[in-house]
C-alpha cells in the first residue's frame, strides 16, 4: 500500500471502542509542538533493544526465566529472535524493539511495517527441539508526562500446536481478542500498523488483509520513566512447557522494517 493511499485509508477507519473493555475512553494528551517528519528503516534489527517480556513460566524445580534465556542475532539480510535458547523447561518471552524518545510522538501519524517468518512449523510433539507459543508485534507510545499510560496497537499469532493453532489476536489493553486466522507456515508475512493517536484512527494489516483492532491504553508500574517514547516491537514466546515440561526453543526472523512519522495529516 503506498504512503498516500495509507493516509487516505487511515482517515476512513476508526478504532473499535475500548471503553467497553477498559471502562474509559482513550484520550491521548493534546500537544502543540512543530515537529519535522522523519522516516526510519533497516534491513535487519541491528541497533534495536532487547528485553525479557512478562509471558514467562518455569516448571517446578527449574530456575527462574532470565535474560540469559533469550537472544536476538543479526545477519546482513534479517535478524533472528530466539527464546528458550538453553532449551530448559520454561516459557520465555523475547521483546526486540526500536525505541524513539520524542516529545512529539503522540502528535504524529505513524506508519510502520516489517516482514516476519517462523523458522520451523510447530508440531504436537513433546520431544521436538523447536516449538512455539506465539509471534507478536506492535506499536506503542508511553506517555510518562501526563497520563502515564502506554497507548498502542498489537497483534499475536498463536503458534501452539495444541491450542488455537494459527489464530490471530489483537490486544485490547485488558485481553487478547481473536480477530482472524493465518495458516501456520514458514513463508514471509508482512505486517503494517498505521496509527493517528490524536484522531484515534488506525489500521492493522497482515499480508494486505485488514483486521479489527483497537487503540489500547495500559497502566504500567511506577518505575517506568517520565519521558514520552514510541516503540516498534517484534516479539516471540517459546511454547508453554505444560505438565510434560517440554524443553523447546523458538526462533523467528524479521527484516525490512520501515517507520514513518508524518505530522501534516495528524
């Protein structure tokens, strides 16, 4: 989808109301700065940050999940996210993200995309060395100045072969809502997220198919900072080990990311 058609498309869409789920209306703070448009891009995720996410679990007797259980490695053409790299009886969550600290982040019309694929087809086999829970991604803006809320849009592709295999979900701010289905394969897929935070409009597309979503707002712990920061994220969660305490690693590749900040149409 071209940049111009994305902007036109964005004006025709509105987010599903979050009030029924969150009990309030999403109202990002108004800003009056005069920023400059920008475009960020890369072939791989070199220079992005990595963090251990909260979707984690350790079987009884297993040491707690730690940053040593995840890694992201970079090659010239793509980056590979890995979770449960030591193949322990755990579920580990790798969040790899590009963060931009900018006072004008909530004022921009954001258009971002990247391509992703998983490395192996998950199988209902407790002995396989590779298995998966999810591939996830999203765009968020943390407002540490006024509301101290994390605004954003996120998707989750369910890859657990025993549970909703291939279902696509989006984040409401309180729960994951099933909005479609993508057959599980190892082909490249492209996600595009377009958000106008001031007008509360946006779109989520995967392989040029539009999925229902909402602009969420999530409270965070008190130790989050006072800055305003936008984050483009790619994430994987290794498979929940279950009663059998599976010991499987999860890998996925990401490449060709693009992120534009446009203020003229915001």
